[in-house]
């Protein structure tokens, strides 16, 4: 992350400018990593602020605000912060006093910055922002522009595109740009769900996890964050990209179809979401005789509440309650070197034409 207390950026006089022209920060290219977000703490008001921002996003909940906001602000946010706060406390990084998502995103940013420094020297600067909570997209983009980044590559860390993830991150970037007097050219990184290095990193994580097991799992459950089913019919490509990621992972592993299955988690609200639902499918698998399963979550670039608490606690409990005997959660790719290599490769592809 950018440290505004460090020494100021190098300042130079613009080319062909007169001698009395004020010096400006030396032009650089900025790479801004973007993730979903995290509450600042686990207390009621911190959770309420975070959940209010998240659940007020029309990309996330697209019901009419006239109907949704009274329900959200009155009933949901009077109760849900207590439950969500308890869930976050069960996974909180107490040493750093932050969520695991924050800890991991910082590590990813540092590793990517070091890799790009090896390639481009000081011509590229790397930072990260969160769509909800802190550091906000506005604060980090404005800081990056102030430090002389005259072009910005904006990288939502979602392998599969969805309106509720990639699109809303881009929306927030565009809102920030609307208020900048000197608006830098920007590029947004598209989904990378079928990039060979990303698929290979996923496969390596599965191979390592399976090698560490006393007995091989009966099936690998590939669990993606869910969205309402109607998003698919409205043109969102998320479901198709998730299915493709699973297929490419299976092909890279050299497996038959019966060794792997795709599911969707984190359903919210009364309408139908993408199916099968992970929490129900793992119970069905246990009842069908699949007593040993492994679960991986390729839609998340970093472990977070949906993986460390929902998968490793709630979904595990569903499986074991239905008679399952051995549940193995395969962590997200996080700052694994193969993942960092894949992300750097995507960044280099998208910097083409801006820098050699």
C-alpha cells in the first residue's frame, strides 16, 4: 500500500517547459488492485457502517430503494451486525487487528510491487483499495494521482466477472474520476478466469492439498460465490465463467467428470440463486456415500469471511451433520508464488502499449 509518510516522489520540470515552470511528480504508471472490502473492526457500529455501504449498493441488491432501504436500515441493520460481528471475530487477525482479507491483500500488493519493480524499475507503482470500507477507492486513486501516476491500470481481483463484483468496483473508480481535475487515462483489467497461469496455480494448490491427505477425497467441490439466478438471464456471464474455470481445472488435473463438481454459496434473500447450493450439496454428497470431500473456492483471490467462516465452519458442519467423515478446505491462492506470478502476468498483458 502507498505510504504517504515516505519521502516525496521525484519532481521534474515537464519536457519543453520554461525554466520558471513549477516541477511536478515524475510521471509513472499506477497499478491499483481492488478487492471487496472489510469492516474496520468487529463491534456493532463498525459492522453496521460496512454492511450498510455493502448492502446499499444497487449492483449487490437491485431491489427498489423505496422498498429495500426501510427494510435494510430498520430491521436488517438492527440485527445483522451482531451476527456478522461474531462471524468476523471467529476469524479476525488479532495480532494485526484486521480481517484476514486485509492482511492477505497487503501481502499480495507487496509481492506484486516487488515483482513489477524487478521488471519495470520505479516506473510502475502498486497500491490497493477496497470497494467497501477502507482504504476506499477514492482515497487511494487520489493519492496515486497526486504521486504522479499519469496512467492507472485498475485491477479488480475477481477471476470471474460479475456485475456485483467487477462491475461495481469499476463503477466506484469511474465515480472518482468524475471529480478529478486532471483525470488520468485508465484501463480496467477484465476477468482472467481462463488464464493458463491462474488455472495452473489452482491445480497446484489442489495437488498439494491432495498429496497431504492420508486418503484421497471422494470428490472436489468447487464452490463459487452465488448470485441471483435471474442475473444469468439478464446477461451476466458469471455462471458461464465459473463453469469454464471448473472445466479447465479438471482438464489441467487430468480428471474424469465424476471427481469434481461446481456449487454456489452465500445465498441471500428469498429469490432463487444459482444452484446447486454448496451448503445443501455437501449434505447430499455425504448422504450419497461421499464421506471424504475437499472444497476449493476459485472465485475468491484471498481468504475472507465467505471462505474461512462460511466454508470452513458452516458448510463443514452441514457435511458432517449429514454423515460426512472428512472435510478438507483448500485455501484460496492468496499470496502463493504461483498466484502472484499469474497476477503479474495479467498485469503485464494489460500494460502492453503503455510500457515495454
